[in-house]
């Protein structure tokens, strides 16, 4: 029995789509805690670290980045939240970019949602302490230690 080439192509496309849907359905989430130190004058830098809790295990994280725009001051930010759309701990590693504005004098609240090139989504909130004014483009690179 011969199967027409168009039917064969349609079946292959359906199988590829089903495989993609199943791999997305297996995506999981974890919790993240980050402490970021930031300082700058026009060009700023940030660095810090934290932990990823994924499927009952803790993984150490390192974070660093650059800011460019109106950046002035220094701050410490402690963020907690979740990371979603990951299949393994290494999916949280990558470069996250954002454009934003903020002002912290003393203590202030901070909330941010970021996505990396692998599709991992960070939803974080916390407290920022210090003196920091910014209207900038920023990038944050997260790596597993």
C-alpha cells in the first residue's frame, strides 16, 4: 500500500508539532533568590549571586551585568520569586535584558519579569536598599556555579 507524499508530509508535520507540544508540556518551574549589588555613573555594573531551587535541589547562581543610560548611585537588591518554562537547571542560565526606570532612596520595593534566550521566565520581587536613580537599558547574565 502506497502513501501519497502529501499525506506523508502532513503526518511528519503532525508528529513534529506533537513532539514540540509535549516538550513544552513537560516544562517545569522552580524558585529563585538573588542578591544583586549595583553601582554606576552613566555606565553601571551589577554583580551578585543566589540560588535556584528546582525539583527539590539547590543550585548556586552567579549574576552580573551592565547598565547604560542615566545611572547614578549604588544599591543592594534582594529578589525572590519563581522561574518558569524550564526543563533542567541549566535553562535558567542566560542573558536577560530589560529597559527600565527606578528611584530608590533608602528602601524601596522592586519587581521585574525577565525572559532569556531559552524561554525561561523570571518573575521576581523584593527590596532595594541604597541611593539609586536610573533610566537605562540593562542586561543581566545568570550562570550556574
